[in-house]
């Protein structure tokens, strides 16, 4: 994702957001202050989360799997807890190992997990 497309997302519960926190997480739950790059369509409830990536460097990315996350203003940095509260299936991915991607076609379907690799052109 382009660095210029990432910005903070304001919520009423203002607190510090951390890009990475020690993993594995206590009780397999996302820490409240864990930040993630999240597509606006997911955060705003327009599209469901269809992919969750836990990168090799312990960052988290949540996408809708249908829209281009590289478009201007397509993604924000926010606490992943906001996504997990909206979609309990995402909350269940807090134990996703480093370097893995979980994806599904639609809500209610099971997640498939495989090693993540960045697409190169």
C-alpha cells in the first residue's frame, strides 16, 4: 500500500495506537491499542472484512478483498479492535501467525489461512 494513502482515523475513544505489540497476544485477543491498516470500506461497514494479513514484521492489515487499497484515502490507521468489535470473526484471528493471511469470500464463511506474499508486478 502506498504510504501517502495511510492516515489516522478519528474515534471518540482517543488513545495511543501502536503499530506492533508483542505477539502472541494474551488470551488470543487483540490488544486495545494495536493499530492496523484498515480499508475505509471495512471500517465504515460498507464492505465486510474478507482478508486479514499478519505481516512478517508483525503489522496487521485488514481489507475488503474487492476494492483497491492503493487508491487515495482508501485506507486508514486505526485500532484493529474497532474492526473486531464489528465482526467477531475477525476477533478470532488474533492468533494468526506472522506471515500469514486469512481470507474468506463473505461473512459467515470460514477463513482460509495460507502464507502471505506481496504481489509484485
